[in-house]
């Protein structure tokens, strides 16, 4: 009898323990697992999704609304000539291994990122830096080659986070940063665990721990959320299932903007897409609304150029390429392809590409362009399309914020080479006043829309499905991140 | 009882073959034309089996998919027979020789691999297409027919009428073709029917994981894969191709079963 009571008591404790723990822990699912955990060298978005703002912080950061706000630098000052930035760091910041974060670490991180042998995926962010000097342990002076109004924005990227020389060797498997969460464990193929950083310099996280899981299959994602195996799914892959979650009181559905311009990429150096008339014909053959409805079940905003519609400098160029199959056929005839032609359409895994690809293939067929669809995994897509440029058409979402500059790089995979566009970009980089920048950005959007460089489809929306009691998740995705700093449970 | 299997199997198979043949001349709708606003309609008068997530008529898709499935399975079984039967005849004729060993151990080697995994490997390496799916499925039909042919031919070689043919001076090749082959043809037809149904399944499996016929070619497996996330909102989109695969495979298996009973010489003797 005595034993029996003990057993009951022990069972009660065991049964209650997960429930008690569940109150300050969260399981978040995202689609892809990061290949490594170093945001300063890896290009994969999933690295930032897990680590940005949670484990690693930069001098500045993106807030939930996309604004650039102070992070490790509590404030900064720029000289009158726009060439010198002075970043004043927070006092008392330590890395998760206990070593203090000071100006030396900032210099180390920036010098490492801009070094010749750096493998940083966004080296362009640091290209304008000519010198980084330590003024005192809490002050860093950064000198630029030329004025750059975007510099605090550049420093907010996940690729510009501050790392320590003491822990850099193992960063790819054991990331050590300054954020409100410390890295705890990575079971490859399954999950990454983070725990609250008790010594955090800012407002401590409400959650005691967080687990990231990786589910790329839409059916498995639906099942995992429905069964409440995960508390939240950021970037839910099956838009057709969202109405069910919206109708279910157990869940909330957040639909927000991303910086993802989804485009029908055309290989501008490969005939016939080197002919502007052909590209224009393709642009007129596309029915954006059918793609948004058919592939995304209505989620997404049509775009007419490579720019985020929620950005104040967005230029509405949709009128440049309305759906008009007759005009598309006429343009093809004018370009010498009255009988159409056959090309390749290489599609990465997301449903916007796979489903969108079938819809676009049907729309192109209607004007006489035959496509051979090839479905590729991401690694194959990176190799065949992005690196080897072996494609005619492809569909992909460019999720980096403010990435119109990729059109100034003639080696970028769609190989657009226009000196006048490149001149606008050079001028933009040297312009710091708001009005001047805005005018140049609009000019840039107009050039690429008028050149029909790519087929501009829609701005990708992001859907987050979470349990009803979760608060503080980002609605929009100004950068790839699942910022858990402010996430808590309502009760 | 046996005749019933044969009739049901033959009827089901005939229906799908008829649908596939008809699709060459006529389908209710053109599946190349998408109708996004008219998507996910339930079965009704305008669309007998409803529409899928792109607004395509599912009956038309099933007809075109039947064509793909049957073509892939037929050619794959054809490859298996064309290579497997001669190899089996050769091994039986040269029973006990080094050649026999090489052929049969080669068969064992192919048998040792899980067929679908190798099919995935082949389509992954050489690219996903209907042709590569045919080759992948076909390769795994070769040892099935080779082994069956050899084991059926071996006892025949001991029989008196073969001995008589040998005494007459006929070559091993002529005996194989003129005497052995006709005597094992029944077996091959039955096995061919069974392999045909396995081929349908394999094609559906490969296209389900995206390694079979590529869009816009219709395929039952890909229809299933596309419908997967829609099961909870439009179940018919997944159920219809699922049932198509089920009924076609069931039909072929019943047909194979029925044919075996019908063609079996021992049973025929009993009937006489």
C-alpha cells in the first residue's frame, strides 16, 4: 500500500512535469534545416531563421516592422561627410561562453567578413568599409570609401552579426553569440534546441527554452500542426490548408509580407531570351492573378518590378506588362518566333515554383512557347540554375531585403548586363539623402521593368500558424528570422 | 469461380485500356488548359469526376493518366520479356555451364537490390522522365522472366519429345524457339499480366515522388501527390486517382489469376 502511494505520487510528478515545463517552452517548426550554424559564412536562409536575434545579434537589427533599430550598438553617429560611423556599444554585454563583447569583437567580426578569403554570403554589405578602428572598448569607428546611407541597414543583416574570436573555430556546430537565447543542442535531421540566456544584457526572453523542428513536406506540416506536435509553424508550406486553421479555435493564422519577390527568371544571355521582344512577350503571356490563386490560393501581391510593394519607394509597374496573350503572340512574331519555340523551365521545390510552374507552362503554351518542366531539389537548383546558369526559365523567390542591386551584377544567374542600370546603382550607393535615393530606386525599378529582365509575378506572403495562446511572433518577415525574444504564452 | 475472376479482371482491364485508347481521340476537356477559378469542383454534371486544384477535369486526367500508366508498364514488361526470356532459354539450354552461372548470378545481383530504390537512383541520375521510368522498371522485369523461363524450360529439356528433336539434329537454339518457347508461353502470359500490374504500381510510385512522367503529362501517381494536401478540403481529388490505381491493379491481378487457371495444362487435362 505504501509502495502503491509512492508510485502514484511519482507518476503524478512525471505526468505533471511536461505540462509545467510546457508553459515556458515552445516548439517552432520551419521548413528547412540549416546546413550549418554560422550565419556569417553560410548563405542558407534557415541559419538566420533559427539564430537571428535569438542567438546572434549585430550592431543594428531589423524590428518586426522592418525598421532598423539599435541592437548591440545603443546608438551611432555619422560624420557630416557621411564617411565615418561611430558605433557606441552597450556596456556589460557578454557572449554565452562568458567572455565580454567589446569593440575588439566588432572589429574582428567585420574584418573577418570583409577579408579577401571571407566566405560571407553577402560580402557586398561590407564592400564599402575601408577601415574599422577600436576607439575604446565600447566605441568602434568605421570608415567608408564613400558615403552610404544604407550602412546601418547593412549592419542589421544576419550576415553581419557579431562573433567572438574565442569561439569562431566551432561556430558552424556550436554557435556562441550574445542573444537572449543560447544554443543548447543540435540533433541533425531532427531539431535544434535553444535555452534562455540568464545573463542577457537586454530584456530577458519570456520563454525558458525553444526547440526548432524542420518539416518541409506540406502534408507532414499539416499533420504536425493539427496534432499540436508543434506550437507554431513559421512559413507554413500549404496555403490551401490555412482556412481550416482559421476556422479552428485552437489555432491562429498570421499572414504577413516577406521581402520575397517571386519571379519567372529568364536567362538573359541565352537565346531567345537575349531578345527584349521575347522577354516582353513572356511578360505579357503571364496571368499573375491566376498564378497567385492557383499556386498560393490567393496569398500574395502582384508585382511589376523587382521591389517589395510595402516599401515606400515601390513603383507600381504592373501596367507595363498586363496579361495579354494576343500582344504576346504579336511580339513573338515580331521577334521572329511566329511559331513559338521550346525552352526549359527548371523548378525548385516550394509550391509557388512547382504549382506556379505548371500554371505558367500552360499560359506560355497558349502563346506558342513550349516548356520542358524539370523539377529540381534545392542543391540541384543551386548547381544547375544559380551556379552553372544552365536554364531558359526558372521560378524563384528572392527573399533578401532591398536586393534590386543583383541586377547590377552581370554574372548573377539571370545574367542581365545593362551599363545604364549599373550606373544608377553606383550613383545610388553614393547617395545618402532620402529624396535622391528614392528617385534613384524608382529609376532602377523602371529600367528593369522596361527591359522585361524577368517575369515579375508576386510578392511572396508568409503564413504563420500558431496555437491560439502564443503571443509575440513576427507577422511579417522583413528578414528571414523567427525572433523569439518577445514570444510568450497568453496564460 | 475461376471464370468469375477472369471475367471481372478482364472487364476492369478492358475499361482502363478503352479509356486510354479513347484519350487519343477524345477527352471531355483539354487538360492542357487550366481553369483556376473553376478549381476543386465536386463531381457533377459538367465534370463527371469534378476538377482538380488547377480546375482541370479529373475524368480527362484519369484517361490521360491511364494512357501514361499503361504505356510505361507495357513497354517495361516488354523490355523484361524481350531480354529475360532469351536469357532464360539460353541458360536452360546451356544448363550447368559457366554461361548459365553468369546469367543466373547476374539475375541474383539485380534481384538483390530493392527494385524501387534502384529505380529512384536511375531516374535521379539520368533525370526524371517517363522514358527513364520505363527503363528503370524494365530492368527489374528482366530477372523475373529470365528465372521463370529457365526453371520452366529445364524440366522440358529432359522430356522425350525434346530428346527426339535433339536426335534429329536440331540445334539448341531451334529447339528453344520451336519446342520450349511454345510450351512455356502460358506461363509467360500469366507472369506478364502480374508484372504489368506491378509496373502500373511502380510507375505510380515513381511519379508520386516526382520521378516519373513530368508535367504536363498526366500521371495517376502525380495526381495523388498533388492532391495530398487537399485531402481534407477536397477528398475526391485524391480518392479518384487512388481508386483508379487500385482498380487497374486489382483488375490485372484477377486477370492474371484467372488466366493462370484457364491456361494451366493440368487443369485443362482435368477438364477433358
